C-alpha cells in the first residue's frame, strides 16, 4: 500500500491532502472510490478492505470503459421509458376521448366559476376592467369595483360607457369613441391621468391601457385602468426624501464651512492672546487680561465641540435620560448665576418668575433640563441687543397625566426675532438664520436641534412664536414626576392669619406671590405701585390692622423698593420688609439695610423660597423632618499622595499644578505600564489615588487598571482610580467602570468637577 501511495504521489493528480486522507482510509480498513488521473488517462480507483489478514483489494478501471458501459445502459433505459411513455399517451388519449362528453357538460359550469372568480378578484384589486363592443360601443363587461375606485355608479357605465369622459380634463389629448376607433387589432395605447374622486375628494392617479382584440369573431375594445396612487405617493415620498437628503448634505457642507470658521475664530484668539501674554510677561495687568480673554475663547471652543458631540450622540441614540431628584427653584437660581455675567456685559434686563408652581420638587434629568433652559436663555441673550429684555417664566399647568405634573417654561426676548421661513426649520440641525446681523454672531446651528431632541426624549413639546425685529418666545411643556413624599405641609401655623402686602409693578408676580402667601395661611394683599404701598401702610396703622410682612420689588417705575422702605420706616413701622429682586442685590445691600430692609429674596420666588424667607424675616424657625444637612466641606488634601498617569506632557503639567494647589503630593507616569510598575513596587498604601488617562501609548488606561486590579495585594488592587478621557460618550464611561475604574472625568478637566470627585472618593 505504501508503494502504491508513493506511485500515486509521483504520477497522479491527487493533492497531498487527498493522499493523506486515502492513506488514513487504508489504515482504518475503510472502503470507497475516487477519480484519479495517471498520465493522460483518468481512472476510477476502488478499494475494499477484507477480513483476511487485513488485506485491502485495489482496483483501477479506466473511466472510458465505465462510461461506455453506462452509455449502453442509458440507451436501453431510454428505449424502455419511451415505450412506457407511448403506452401511457395512448391510455391518456383513450381516457380523454372517454371523458370528452363529461368535459363538454362541465364547460358552462367552469365558465360560470371563472366569471365568479374574476368578479371577486376585481372587487379586491385596484384595477378597473372594461370590454366594449367595437361596433355598438356598448359595455359587454364592467368590473364591479369601478364605483369604489372612480366614484361612478356601475349601472351608469353599463348604460353609457362615455360617462368616463368626465375622468379626463378638457384640454387632454383625444379620447372617447374616436380614440378607440383608431385602435388596430393587437395594438395597445397607454396614457396616465389624474382624477379627483367625486365623493372622497381625494386626488388619484391612474394608468390606462387600451387594446383591440378578436373574441369569437367579433372585434372588442379592452380597457384597463390601474390605480397608481400608491406608487405616485411612494415616488413623491422618495423624491421628497432625496430632496431632504440633498438639503441635509448642503446643510452639513455649510455647517462644516461654518464650523471651520467658528472653530478657527476662538483658536485664533487663544493663540493670539497667549502669544501676547508671553510677549508682555512682565505686565501683570495685561497678562491677566489676555489670559481671561483666552479662557473665554477656550470655553466658547469647548461649547462648540460639546454641541457637535451632543448632536452625534443624539443621532446615534447614545443619549439616555437619568432621573434624579430636582428642585426647580435651584435650577432657575443656578441658571441666573450662570448667565449673570452675560446679562451684565450686555446691560440686559433679566426677569424670572413663577406662576402656580405648587410642586417644585420633581424627578427629571437635571443635566438635560439645564441644557434646554441654558440653550434657550443663551440664545435669547445672544440675539438681544444691549439694553433689551429677556425673561424666563415657569408655570405648573392644571391637572396631571399618568402621575406627572405638567410644567411650562417660557423664554422670551425682545431681540432681533426670526423670519417666518427660518422659524419653520429652526429645530433642524445645521440651520442658521441667513442675515447680516446673525452672521456676525457665533454659533453652530446645532443648539436648537439638540434642544428639540432632548425635549422629545423627555416626552415634552416645544414651539416658537416670533416676529422679525420684535423678538422671540420659546414655549416648552414638560411632564415631570413630582416628589409627593418631599412636599411640606403648606400651612405654617406661626403665620396663619397674619397680614402681608405684596408690592410689584408686574401683575403676574403680585398674583403668584399672593397665591403662595394665602397657601401658607396668611391674609395677602397686593398693589402695583410703591406710592400706593406707603399709603396702605399708613392706613393699616391708623386702623389698627397692621401688616406683619411687606414683600416689595426693588425696581418699580414710580418709586423703588428702597425708597418705599424708607417711607414705611418713617411711619415708625418696624414690620419685616423683604426686597424681591431679579438682580444681584450685593450692590445695594448696604444702602437697603440702612433704609431698613430686613431680608432679600431673588426672583423667581418659589414656595420654598417664600417659606424660608418669611420664617427667617419673622424670626421663626420651621422644623422640616425631611431636610438633610449638606455634607461637611473638606478642601484640605494636604499630604494626600496621587499618582498622575498622563502621556501628554502639557496636560501632565496642568494637572500637576492644579493638584499641588490643593495640597496633594504628586508622582507621575507617562503611560499605563509605568503606572503598573510604580504601584506594584511602591509600599502598600503609598498612593491614595490614581488619576489615569485612558488613551496612552505602550499601555492604555483600561489595561493598566485591569492589571492593577489583578494584583495580589488587596491594598494595591483596590486603589481608587479616576479616569480622564477626551472621549465623552456613554460607552466610554461604561468601559471605564467595567475595567475597574472608580470614577470618570471628561477632558478638558474642569477644576470644580475634579475637586468634587476627589472629595467624593477621598
């Protein structure tokens, strides 16, 4: 056998793999066959194992001999089959002859069945069929679905087929009898027409085919009208989709062009002011000014990048809402703090107020709610000229849907407004108003698209009311679950029956604050005039029904709140006076307190703000069992030891300086491998925390973290590791946590966020 295998290896066309398989088959005592070529001749190799002394019988038979035998077998087989077929054909013919009289009897029945089937089919398809006699023009057949599709009664068409002329417009090409008479036998004519259904008034499109045919020696016209409305609508939808895609591509191209400009603008400022700072390093004032401008440009550049990232995450479905406990009062006061610098810089008036908000503690994604309001408010500030007015109003709508309160947020300005055309597409990505005024204002055209998408994700709705040159108002309605368990008892026993006066030139503020005072149990009055307030104070003293609290707006047209306070104090009235203001009161605090003001409260005033201010001003202390103390602040990290793992030298230097400012001792590593080595060789407990970059050469942060977590020493293995990454997507955060990291920070690192995380961990 081995000699035979060797012969096959030298002279056959079998591959080494086939030879090995054949050898294995011989060794296993298998039987089989295969085709092999030796020289120019093809053979069938047949092998059969025997039970006698492990012999294997081999046989080589030329293929041509086998094929010749098969050809002879095939010839005889064909003759036999042909004979059987002829016999069967004769038998069939005999059966046909025998049953011919049965077939004739069934002919009429089958025709009847076909007619019924065709009738049913025509009722369920969107094609109308007609057969007309060429001589008489009478309708021999009209499908019963004609009334459904065309709105013309079936009987009318049977009586006079030319009632179908009404389907065609008057200026259409020749149709009707003359049109049909021009048809030759076997010829087809096709045309399309649009038609308004007389009953549904729906526009429909039909494709017609007319042909001439001979039926039992008579000339017939056959007309098929196919309803192509669905096809037309699909084609129209496709055309619209193509147009939308082309528009989107143009918008993206424009966006990239704008982004190139928008990114280069702050980059140019950063580079320019940094260069100027280096050139004037000895002039501390100039350096400080240049660096402040560079920082502002950096923040603007970061906001541009964040917009692009947010839009990318929204389009890929990677943004998820995270419900947390939120206090709407905190949200609006934080919002005021964030934009106060922009408001002051443009000398704008900012008004914030609330109406009918009885449940200010809700569950929602605070980050996204802040993003929505900040986007709208930033736009209002951006597009309102100096000296203009911007307002934010929050209102809780009546009723609940599925346990959720309905909250309406209105952001309004008296700025440049928008054209009606742009207002229709303001929520589309990459769109910006094309005007000389707007083109000078920085932006990506993504902010409103992001806002709309987030509002939709939160189950809300957003709309805009605008007029060019008069300003815009954005109205958002959001459903939010209320924190019923945190809602305090509205009535305050200590304040029940006490009298209060609200003084504000804005009716809505007076109405809202008065309602809240009534809810806590006070008797509330209001007036729109400072002078009227002084008069009422005097009258209340004279009548012996004195006020127990005054809530007075700071800025009013006839008399400001400080002057009202002075005049009330001149009446020897020492009732607590609370100044209500939409502005930063630090500039007037000294003057106001000298005039006799007891306390200050910022607009918008929520129920919690009112309760707290009243209790403080009246010298009371309200017990709230649900109130939690804030955690004690601990900014002293002196002596704490951090290993900073960062491959970029500049980023490493920045983080090093920040950490040292807070008292940390800092060791550094330029990649994950060095970090693992330092942790492994240092004494257990040497490091309090690792600040780990994610993307690094040699070894990335994820791998380094896994190796540290796998160390034998539990102190080293459980060392807190805080990730730093330029990737800000949800999956990056998930990857960091799955690799064993303790926390996650996005670059560029914000000092406040870094310190907050360090406090949390350490």
